[in-house]
DNA sequence: ACTTAGTATATGCAAATGCATATACTGAAA
DNA sequence: TTTCAGTATATGCATTTGCATATACTAAGT
C-alpha cells in the first residue's frame, strides 16, 4: 500500500490526480516508479475508504477535475505511516545476472564489456536528469543544508539518487578497466561451467544466514 | 521472464531445484530477490516449453529429486539472452518517500533521524554479509582481477552490491550530519505544506522529459 | 508401530504491476 | 460542423509477486 501513503503525504494541500502525477515526475518518481493508472486506482481506493474526500470541480478544459482533500482519518494514517520503519527495497538487476553468467557466452570479455557500456549509457542519462533538477534547486536560498525544510528533505532524496547512480557509474568504470586488463587466456580458458568452487565455498556461509528457507510452519 | 533466463544460465551443469535454490543464496540473491515457489514455477515452465529436460532421480532422502538439464533449445535461448541489453531496474524506496515528506510530521528532524538510523542498521547488516562472502572469495588465486573467469565475473556482481550499499551508507551518514546541523527553526518553521516552490520549479523541467505521459495512441 | 523432523517439490490465492485502451469533455483547425 | 488535438479520469487484463500452505517421501527417535 506504499503508493497510497505517498499520495496522502503529497495531499497536504488539495490536488487533482493530474496534479499529483505532474508532481510525481521530477520528485518521487526517482525513487518510486509507478504509472498513472496506478495513481488513479490508489486515489479511488483512498476515497472509498475515507482517507481522502474527492470533490468534482468543473473544468474549463476537459472533463471535471476531481480534487482530493485529506480527511481526519487520512491525516491520522499519514502520521502513523511516517512513524513506521520501512525496508531497504530488493531489486531485480538483470544486467548483473548477465554479467554473473557471462562465461556462458563464447566471448565473455567482449560480451561483458558490451553490457557494461550499455548500462553506462543508461546511468549517465539518469545522472544528467537528476543534475538538472538539482541545479534548479541550487538557486534556493540556503542551498543545500539551510533551505526551508520542505525543500531540504526533498533535496536529500534527490541527492540520494545522484549518489547512488554515481556509485554505480564508478563501479561500471572500475569494472571495465578490470575486464580490459585481464589476459585473454583468463577469460577464455578454464571450465566454462558454473563456478563449482564458488558453490563449495558458499556451503559454509549458507549455514549461517537463511534467505528463503522453508520455515517449519507448525510449532 | 528474467528468472527463467537466470535459471538457464545456472544450469550449465544439471541441477535440481533445491540445488539451484541453494546456489541462489549468497550469489544471485543479492541482486535478484525471489522465493522458492517462483523458482519451481519457473523450472516447470522451462520444462513445459522445452528449454530444459527434467529427469527424476530417486533420492535416498525425501521425494524424488528432479534434475534439470539444458536442452539445445535452452542453450540457444541462453545465448540470445546474454546478447540482449537489459535495463537498470526501477525501485520503490519507501524510506525515501518518508524522508521526502517528513515535514508532514510534527517533529521532522527527530523523525528524519529515526528513519535514517533505522535504514543505517539494515544497510550495515547487508554490508557485513557481503563482506563475509567476499572474504571467502579472497582466498582464490589471482583475487580479484586475475581469478578464473567463472569466479571473476560473479565477484564483480558481489562487489557491485558492496559498493552500492557503501554509497547508501555514505549518503545516510552525510545526511544525518546535515540534519543535525540544521537549526531547529529551519525544521519547524515555514509552511509545512507540500513544497510549492519545488512544484513551480519543476514546471520548466517537465516540458523536457516525459515519464508517464499519456502517449497519443492514434497516429 | 507412531510420531517428529527434515528434505524436496509443488499449489492457492490475493494483491500489485505494467501496459494498452476506453471514456468524456473542450476548443481550435479544416 | 466535423475532425483533431489536448486534457483528465478511468477500465481491462494478463503476468508477476509474496506469502502461506499442501503433498510426498525418508530416517531417526521413543
């Protein structure tokens, strides 16, 4: 239900769906990707359950705008949400999966470099976008640490996006160098199978932690 | 269908579901979280569509193990997958959403610090785990850059996990300092609403890029 | 013999996701 | 005056998730 809470947090002043969608871009969207159909659905659910109240405002352009306004109940929920912890999210990073198994390819080094470079392009585009926004914000008095709270905290999240992507870029560039410096033999010789050594190596480790172990469900 | 491809990439030597699950932990799991039910489902689909062939091996302990073996078709698919680009994945980082809107709380500074510290604990745990695995790998001859290819590329992905999380930690620690240094007035005074300035500021930006815009679907 | 623990493979299901498409209304262009 | 482009809100639907639970078989304890 994360999206619902996020919408509540943005509705401290009444807004319509489209306004929320616009606000998302350039702010929340950098750490919470979603699409407009989900926003409208979430708003409908919030309205249905009484966290917001929708008010139709006839619009001069297009169909009636619906303005959403926080209710008492919504404010309570928002306060509770802010007090709760969250979790650092998992991800599904397909690029890494390919690099992990790149020895399944006939030309591991070439393939790995291709993957790295393609990733690099994507990340740079994202960094450029974030930098553009940060540049807009840098005109604010007190930038960054002494900006008004309602600019400062959003900036922190933007800055996170930048640091995270710059770290990724750094890893990519380091990795490209590492790969280029490896001898051709190292990449092409050896068993091309799954790293059996690694597998053995991990047996000890496995004993200690347990991601998806089948919890005994009777007790 | 990412998981299916990943499983193919691990099946360069035949394995059973449980073996794959074990291998996942400590390697793939750090950048591709999933659970065992999904692995079995994916294996079933791969078998049904002829990418792998399952072979039941009566086991001395428990029910018959099913060994999955790549077919020609599977090998072809794997090769194709490795040649394709991927995308840097989106994420849903609820912590950041809370920090973004922390001014909705009565005590933004206090709340923000709580969130940061709770996040910090999580990240440190993850770093410790990854470091333990890297330490195991560090015994390999040639570590890191001249290890055999089937250790080197997996290590790259592990190292990515470490760098990414260390960057997050760095951001958290920087942010804690920034927040602590802000004057109390800065955090509590000012309008507590949504950052209207930010909203205005983003209007220009919006013109240029377009995340979820409603593409005109006739043309 | 009978329960319990352990291993291995699966199923059920509600919710979330992503993407395409529909509806509805306005103002301007052809 | 019909068509088009734009704005705003929604619906449809197949797929993917996450989590809980089921099934099936073995080996040991008691």
